[in-house]
């Protein structure tokens, strides 16, 4: 379970470029819940994900993961508990290292390191078995540099590595945004399979209305650094794309955004 209490963050405070990215955000995410973070550009959804990941420390508030305070825990120390897949398929991996070597690093995430064989022979069979589950034919290419793979193959492997140790929390940062539709659908399918199989607590940022409707059990919609809608339970099961568009339109009217800008913002989510 993750508990976020009164979390606030302002960038460039006291300057003309001051931005209040998170404004007293509070929410509790139950163990095994799959939460979709939705909002227009600058709404705070990615900032909230980055705060949980440890990219920066908040100005105020607390973040608890399974009862442990990680608010001021450095990012690399959170890696023991948190798995993450980035938007860019070339982030989160070492491109010049092989598939097997990258997986080995993922397996040792959060552990002490010393001298020894980088890839024990006993691990090869397990690596092949789990990579084969991706159905991409990569199990016979463990010695290939991961940087030579396609974006979809690399993103699928990154997802596998991020969840290899069954993290307490999985963060998905628009992880299909850079992929073509067919490949994105494949990665989404893999995502749903691994999250369901291991009952992973998950937070996913997306710009896709369809993903928000079809995936997860809860939607948190942000605007101006605040959670403005919390959609869960039966409401989440019933919600459709046009319902989300109506909520965005309601935000537009509330903020008195001009129609042209609103149309451009909403089109990003269709």
C-alpha cells in the first residue's frame, strides 16, 4: 500500500518561472490496485509519479510505502522496492550490454555487489524461460546487445526487468507513447498479464483515454497539481471515453480556458 499525504512541490520558487506542480496532494492506493494517472500537460500527473520514484524531494508532505517513510529516500535506494518503465524505450537499460547482462543487473537491483561471474550459468535457463514468455523470439538472442533491438522489443524487456523481483510498486511512465499502435497494444497486453499475475500495485501515467478506460481499477485525474477526480469501484467499471472527455470539458469551463486551447488539449487524449 502507498499513502501520499499533503504532498506539495514548487519548481523555480520565487522566480518568474515559478510553477506549483503539486498542491497538497493526498491519496491512498491499496495493495494490488492499478491506478491510472490522467490529466492535461502540466496537470501534475508525471510530477506525482516522479515524486514517488524519488526524482526529487517534495517541499512538504509524506510518502509511505507499506508503512515505511520513503519521502526523503534517495532514488537509487528506492529501486529495491520500486520498478519503473519509462516513456523512452531506450531509457532504463544499458544499450551496449547484452539482454542477459541487462537482466542480470535487474536481478541484482538493490543488492550489494562484489566480484564474481556477471552471468552464472545456472541463470541462463531461467532467463530463457522468462524471456520466452514475451513471445518475441528473444530467448535465443540473450547475447545480443539490447540497443540493437526494436523499441517494442526493448520496452517489453524493460517491463520484464522492472517486474522481475515483484516490486512493491510498479511505475509506468507513458510507457507505450513512443510505440506504433500495434506494438503499443502488444506491450499493453504484456503489462496487463504481468500486473495481474503478480498482483502488482501499479501507477500508470497515460495520454490515452482508451487505456484509462480499459486498464486498472481506478483513475486519478489531476489538474493544476491537484487531484480533481477520483474514479474507482463501479464507477470505474462503467466509465467510457466520452465520460472522460466530458470531465475534461468541465475542467475547461471551470478554468475558463479558451475553446481553441481546450480543443487542442482534449485532442491529445483521443
